[in-house]
C-alpha cells in the first residue's frame, strides 16, 4: 500500500487515476478545486478542495501529509490549465494564470512533498507533446505549450538535484487525450485515446517507471512528429 498524491482529480485522467489507485488498496490524496462525490465516498481517498494556483491553499496539503501520512511514495502532477487563444490576444494575467497552474503549482507541491519522500519515491509530471522541443506546434497554444516545456526542464533539474536521495523525477509528455479539457479547447475534436486508457498507462508507470527511468521525458503519443 502506497501513499499517492494526485492533482487535477475532479475529472479526466486525474479522476480515473484516483479511483484506480484507491481501488487497488492505495491511499490517495486527491487535490482539485471540485470534489466528485464518488471520490469523497471512497474509503481510500482523502479529497482536498484546493486551488493549486494559490500558494496559501497548498499549505492544506502540507498539513495533511505532515499530520496524517508522514510519507509520500508517489506524486503525480496531473492538473493543467489550457488556453487556446491567438498570442496577441492573450493578456498578461491570462499568461500568468496558465503558468501558476502548470508550472508554479507543480514546483510548490513538489517542494512540499520532497521532505516526506524516501528512496524509491517517484514524482511524475504530466506534460504535453507541445512542450517537446522540435515537436509539431499548434497556433493558439503559446501559453500552454511553453508552460509544458518549462516543467520538463524543471523535472530534469530535480532528478539531478535529488538523485543521491533516491527520488526519481520523470515526465510523461502526452499526445491528445479525449478529456473534457480538450473538448472545451477544441470543440468537436475526437482524440484517439480516452482518459481511462491513458490513466491505465500512467498508473503502471507511476508504480514501476522509477526502476528504469530518472530525469527522463517519455513521449506518450501514437502520432508523429
């Protein structure tokens, strides 16, 4: 039984992951602004209603881990914010808001969890193919894709900084997944992979990937480039 922290659990991949880990007997701390009833009612899930872009609210997670668990085995930085808008029309505040969720919250929650991690712990950050250097880029995703590139570099740096402590940091750069967030940004587009299918992959990688990888970016996409 492991202690798993997952962000962005109100829907999509994060929701599926929380249920999958909990149903297999693991303890889950599910962090999201909205808390689905099914997660609240699960005996292995603790839900925290947190806006991760607010540093003060993230202290609730730190307090729970310190008082209840005292150890974190796996952190999955899954929450993300996507803005599809022409670059010249993006306001400074909108750009900052994307980075608050996709970069700064990832850094802050990781910083919170590291003191509770031991050798064998695993931090997985969900990025995007749009954040991969040299990959195909799409107009209107300047804030989103650049933020996803930032967390790739952050994870590579943390893998080096904490390698002596035995904590692994890896990134999964996902291609398009048929989630509510994708549908909201690109109405009518049907991605080839469902949220449940992707959660199955991430579930297994979270439990075993640190045996084979550290400081790596895996491109999880069925299309090229």
